[in-house]
């Protein structure tokens, strides 16, 4: 009987979805998302927010379908400039921007992008799968994440710093401390005091992630390539031919990475306090930690890319889990979704499944459709991108610089964004020329706020007693993992130093 | 054949001329608000409560301004709204920059620290949303009224944790006013937004959630296990007729978050009047009202003078509170 009811709802849902208006809106939003995601400085959240006034005049389903399509496409499209220009299109692509760019320089741009595409599609589908099958269960776990759990999660994330860079651990830690330092700029979230703002109104808002990311990754690379290589031609690209012929290669070699990335991505996405960008960083570090050839990372190796690019798209589906089950947004895109849902007279929460089951199933179908639509549209985008990559550097570099400036401006809607971008570009250039990796710094900026906020909130709640960090079951589990990782790292660091000393003495 | 082509060419030329002329003419004629888009500054990130209200309202303001007016939304988030408010205050007063200002931060930031605006930096165009505060506990909590909360907090000083949307937020100030009125001491837990507060109260990580009535109704509707202890209003709202006001329960204070539209001080009077009129009509547009109601954003339109008066009244109230119990470390 229950099966019969479900299949009836699914049938109704299919009729709802395969309507020319719904499909048209989804298609148009997908193309829109592709553009927005590919332009650095415009995020998936921004793309969804731009849709809000339009969804106002739409029935619920196309309105939600538009947001789904736009966000899925934007997260994938962020990979394009990341690989071509070392300029992550959205923060979710920052974790593997360097690795992708290294591949492009080796002439493997198409292999990289097609892997990104396939993994994004498949990872997205895994996320949707969990959303469809296990949403209530996962949401129940996610709701038990309080500040104590987030504290340990951000500690785990921060520990990834040493893994995401191939350089010496001490250099990675130095870079991480820079990042955490920058994350302290702005108004103290607990006492309301302005810190390191040098009386500037703009700095009171803190260091914006996106302009600093564009500066650190793209501008520094721009400066280096024009200083070192001159205005030489783009590296010759290997022809991949049919983009999807390497599907089997990736599937057979890296299926474990894909699975781990998608699962972790879904789980992190489902947490209300962490989204696709954090998922990608942690997945990249996981890939390296469990890899048989960690020494290849950072030199244009596919393994980490597979894991993290699957992860960030899976996180999208994951973020809908608490949004639909509790009405609690899993990320900033689902925050908009919840607003749209209410405006359409629908109430996210347990009742949405019983009150409007057709619509929920229709939404799931659109999720799947949007991910499948990514294949042809993404393929076109890659072809276009590859052609763009072949333009002479002398023409490309000024264009990139202009995009950097525009993207940074777009984020803050003021020239402050451009100043930040320039500052981080020069800083990153100096750091890299002294062999200090910039990845850990960006990780510090991403996680610094969460780390501080969760620590302070926890201490307030626990009345200043540290034991609070170990009392709750999930927190205790996470703390054990974190502390183990830290001891291993410390052991390696110390033994590395003693080895060096031994060598020096010998 | 040749003839017809010539005729076509002629026609095209004529048409081009007409279009060019037309453009010139409209350009010469065009004036505010149709010659360039109006920027509306939102001091919060895309997707937040203010942002969504603004984005739903904008099409209606455009409609009632007429003449093909176009409004762009610019998000200038950061520093609890401080960056965006400063941008509105310091823009040129030419009618091309307007923005949403929110109480209490528009009032409290200049009290707390050196700010780039005062309340005299703005031309107030109209209030849109008025969302009063409330205190909610988890359904499993033994506390059933404000009196019980007071009694519990009295016997357990500093043990009651209360989540707010940040230092100096309306929720934080409401907590302070309750402490003052009830003679108790609570422990403040600042979060970054009301959805974090909500997660915390749902997971029983805090004792009390200080949120707004609209938010509470929204959360209740989506099945959050909350019990709301009252509303900080003068009279019960039509949205929540069953919740006693704080005043009825013996705690004589009101607190709300007003979200309205302002422009830099000194707009040309014709521009100011036209904007205010368009905003009033947009706020009263049934289609907007319906959507806002569904989104649990309580619309309470206030005309410019009444709006400014209410903000000034809030200012003297908060200055007194700042004297009694300053809410940031100085």
C-alpha cells in the first residue's frame, strides 16, 4: 500500500516536472549558473539571490528548480577558471585550484576539466541520493552538532593545513597562522570590540574571503608568470579527443576517492555550520592522507581533485537535508531556498513531506535532472574554455587581471575589495617566492571565524571549564580523532627535526 | 526587385533615424528616476532576512515609481550592518542611492563606537517591517512563563544561557532589558544569526532563545519544538494573538527590529516625496503583503515622519540602557 502511494506521488511529480515552463526555467537557470560560477567573485549564493525577485512571479516548483540548477552549475563552473587561471570561480574550488592549474600547465587541461565535470555530476547525484533516502536520519545527527562539535571539526579542518601543501610542515604552519591572524580582523563576535581595524570602517567587516582568494591565487600567479615567463604562449595542450573516454580510467583508478569524497561531502554539507568550501578542503586533505603516492600531490595529480570536486558538489545535496527536514539551512544557498519556500506558502520541516509530497519528489527529480544537465552544458563550457586557454598569454593576462579586479569589486561592492585583492596578491607572491605555501593561509581565513566562534561560545556555555569539550559523545569522538592526528603530526615534526640534527652532526 | 530593395533601405534608414532621434530625445528629456538605475544598499549578505524582504519589495517600488525606473540591489555586508549603513549615509543625496536600515544597529553602533553616521545623516523614507522580540524555550523545558524564567534565574544566577544573534543585536538588548526588569543575571551566548540560535535551542544547547516573533512563528510552523514565553510589544500582534506581551506579564519593556528604507540626508524634496510615495504604495501592495506575511515578515508601514520619530525614541531609550548596562567591552 505504502509503495503504491509513493509511486503515485512519484508519477504526479514526474508530470509536474515535465512541464515546458519548469524545464525551460531549469535550463535557463543552469546556463545562468554556469556563467556566474565561472566568473570569480560571483558565488553560487549570489546567483541564487539574484533569482529571488524572479521566483516571486513563478509557481513554487520552477522557483525551487531554478535555485537547484543555478547552484549545482555554479559550483562546477568554479572549477573552470581554477584550472585555467588558478583563479577559483567560487570558494568551493579553492582547495584544488593549485593542483588543477598544475595539470593545465602540463597540458592536461581537458583531462582535468572532464574529470571535474564527471565527478561533479556523480558527486552531486550521490548527495541527492542521500537527500532522498536518508534525509531524516542525517538531519538528526546534524542537529546534535553544537559549538563543541564545531570546535573539533574546525580543529580537524585546520590540521589539514600540513596535508594540503607539499612543502615543509613548519612552512605550512606559518602560512596557517597568517590565515588565522587575518581571520581575527574585524569586530570580535563575543565582546563586540573592533580588532586590528586601524579605524577603518571597511576593515571592521573583516577580511573578505573572495577578494583575498582571488588575490592570493590568481593575481600572484599573474605577477609571477609575467615576470618569469614573459609573455610566452600558453602551454601546448594534449588532445583528449572525446571528453568522456577517460570516464572509465577515472572510474577504475579513483573510485575510492570518489566514494569517500561524495560521502564526506554529503555529511559536511548536511551540517548547518559548514558548506561546500570546507568539504572540499577536508576531502583534499583526506585524499592525500590515504593516498599511496602523496608525494605526487601538488604537482598535477588527479587523485585529490577527484575526491574534493566530488565532495563539493555532494555537499550541495547534503545542505538540503537539514533545510527540508528542519527548515534549518545547511549553507547560504539553502538559506535562500527556505526564504523562497516560505514565500510560496510552503513550510520546510517534517510537515513538508506529508503536506506536499508531490512537490518534494518533483524537487528530487529536478535535482537529478539538473545534475544530468551539467554533462552536456559542462562539456560545451569545457570546449569553450579550452579554446580560450589557447589564446596568446599577451592577450589573456590583461583579461585575467580585469576579471580579478571586477570579481573583487563585485564581492564588496566597493574599491576596498580591490585593495584587499592587491594586498593578498603581493603577499602571496612574496610568500611563494620564499617557499611558503598559500593554501594553508586560505584555509585559515576560511576556518578561523568558525574556530574562534565555536571555541568562545563553548567556553561561555561550559562556564569556562575545558571538560565541556569532551563530555558530549560526538565531541568526544571528534576530539580523539583530532588529538591523535595532532600527536602523529607532532611526532613526525619532532623526528624530522632530530633526523636533521643527526644528519648535521654526521 | 531592385526597387523594393531600395525601398527597404530607405525604410531602414528612416527607422534608424527615428530610433536615434528617439534616443536623443529621451536622453535629453530623461531625468530621475529613469536615466540611470537607483542603487539600493543592503547592509547584510545575500539570502539574509533583510535581503529577501528587499529583493521581494524592489519590483513593487520600481512599479510604483513608474517611468521605467530600475533599482539595483548592492549587498554591503559586514560589521553588523555598519559598513552598509555608512555607505548609505555617505552617498550623494541625489536619489540614486537608497538602502535598508535596521534598528537597533543603526542606533546602537554610533552609541558603541566611532561611526561614520549619526541619526541625522539620513532622510527616512518609510518603515517596512517591524519584527518584535520574543523569548522561546525548548518544549521539554519546565519553564512555562516569564515569571518562572525569572524565578529559575534568581535561584540559579548565571546558569540560564540565552542565545542571541550577536553583541548589540535587538535580541541581546532584549536580554539586558529583561535582566534589568527582572533583577536577574543571565549568560549571553552570541551566535551569528537566528538560524544558529534556532539550531542551538532545538538541540537544547541553550536554555532560552532570544529571537523575533516572525522568526519564532516561522520555526514553529516548520515543526521546531519551541515554547514562546511572550512578545515584546505594546499590544498582542494579530500574527500571534495567544502570546501574552511582556508588559502583561509585568516586564514593562518593548523591543523590536524595524527594517525600513532611508537615503542620505538632503534629497531634493520632489525626489524624496516621490520615493516615499512609491515605497508606501509598494509596502501596501497586496501581492507584496501576502508574500511578506507568508515569509513571516510582519509588515508595518510607517510614513517618513512617524518612522523618524520612532527611531529617535529608540535612540534615547538605548542611550539610557548604555549608561545602565553597556553591552560591549570598552
